[in-house]
C-alpha cells in the first residue's frame, strides 16, 4: 500500500532540514520497501508571501489525506509586521486544529556523546530517556477566556481550565501503549491538591491504570515533577500530562539534552499525524547550509514508528544518528575541537551511510 507523506518545509532552515529528512526516508524506503510517496506543500511566511495566508486550503486538504506530515519550521523577522491573524506561526495552530492533533510527543534522550551540552552534571543526566505525552487540544488553552473585565473599577482577566473524562482516557491510553513499547512506566502529572480538573485527571488515570496492570503508574504534582526532572531525570520513562503542564515540562526536559538541534517531536491526530523538530526556523543561519538536520531526521524516525508502524526502520534511523555522533561528526551548533565538522549536507550523508 502506498504511504503518502506531505512535506511542509515552511520558512528559514525548514527547507534544508526537511530535504535532509526526506533523503533519509527515501533511503529507508529502498531498504524496507515501505512504498513512500512525497508531496510538497506551503505553510508559514512563504505561504503568506505567495498566497496571502500562512495556511492555504490546499495545504490543509493535502495534510488531511496524508499518511503523515513532515513539517520543517515557520516564522522569521521579515513577517513581524504582518497582522497577528496572518502571522506564520498561525500555520502550526491551524494545522493542529484542522487535523485534530490531540497529543504531542517529545522524546528526550540524552546521549552519552552529548551529555556535556546539558546544564546538568553528566552523572545525573546520562542515560535519561523520557517521553513526554502532552494533551494538545484541551485544557486551559482552549477553555473560555476573558481578556479584560472591569468590576468596581478593578480590571481582571480569566482563563477556564476544563477536561472531560473521555479526553483524559484517550491520552492516558496513548501513554500506556507508548510505555508498553518502552520501559512500562507511566508518570501522570497533575496538581490535584489544588485543581478540580487535576482531580478528574488523576481519577481517570487511576481507572485506566487498573486496566493496564503490566504498566507501572505513578502520580506526581507538577511542581515536584519539575524538580525531579532536574534532580533525577533517569527515574522517568513516559510522562503524561495536560496541555499547560506539558508545555512547560517539555521545554524543561528539552534543555536536559542540551541541544535544541537534536530534539524531535510528533503531534498525533485521528486523521493523520505531524512530525517536526522542536526548534524554530533559525533565521540567523537560514540558507547557509549549516543547520543541524538531526532533530528533523529523528522526527522522521518517529513518523516511521507512530504513523507507519515501521519500528525496525525507525530504530535504523535512530541507530544511524547515534553512529554519526559516536564517530565524532558535529554540525557547527555542537562543534568543538577534536571533532569532525559537518555541514547539513555532510551530516545527512554520514547518517545515510550508517542506515542499514
Ligand atoms: P521560534 O519562535 O520559531 O521558536 P526561536 O528564534 O525562538 O524561533 P529557533 O528558531 O529555534 O528559536 O532558534 C534559536 C537559536 O537556536 C538560533 O540561534 C538558531 O540558530 C539555533 N538553532 C535552532 N535550530 C537549529 C538547528 N537545527 N541547527 C543549528 N542551530 C539551530
Ligand atoms: Mg522559540
């Protein structure tokens, strides 16, 4: 069966890094015979310049029909004066909504080779391998809000957090499945000592946990989790949490790895799923051919794993990236004396060589 990938390079370094990831996917296809086909679509500032909108209807339609979407990055200073509703970043939110991307996955794996870039001591951080499962289309970000209300001369604003049992069940089941392919441990993060939504969250997680006795489930308050990530990150396997806490914790976890150029992500939906690096369009280095392509290449490994269920192909990509690093190859963002300097192209070629 044909597996159709819609590639959305976006702006800045988006084109360079998605080109690298597509090369990797093509090589994988030669070996694993998945039957991949590719189609390119516009989004972000480049789409705004060409079509007057950061997210053209064509892009949405193509994405909806795709087996998976590979996304580069959007944004850049040249679009700073564009009216807020048409800014490049709106493309990401628009796709999330159009595709119903209900979970965001951020793996954080601290490789031995790169632990020196972590703000934590190597002996604390080495071996960390965490998957953050964040609910993406509910919670306080999507509840009723009031920007400004004046009562007795005092201005206030409010946001309403709201979660339903089915929403929590769905994300919890996803976390359980993910843990089953890893180390069978799920830590659910909430603030149930204070928030009603968190109490519903914990109750629901506990119910789903009882249906999955092979998975070790524990609960942490978000403040404690933030601390534990910095003190003993190796204790975690899968972390499942709501939209707001997940946003904050996934950025905290991302710095453990020390390098933004290495961090992949996936946003899983019912119709299709979207894979992108966590970094932005890096306008400062765009067009120079020096961007680190590994975050996007690792995102393509997630695409193979979660959308195409090609686990061995996904592992082959991850192993090739490990091998390139072990051999001492570094793009300028990670380069130090004694290593082999690689630009985007060289790093991609090295990874391709190691794919088996
Ligand atoms: P956004 O608002 O889109 O997140 P940003 O400016 O906050 O954008 P990035 O675009 O991720 O963040 O860039 C932050 C810094 O990290 C920049 O100096 C950029 O050059 C660097 N950077 C980001 N991604 C890469 C990469 N793949 N390779 C090398 N450097 C990168
Ligand atoms: Mg940013």
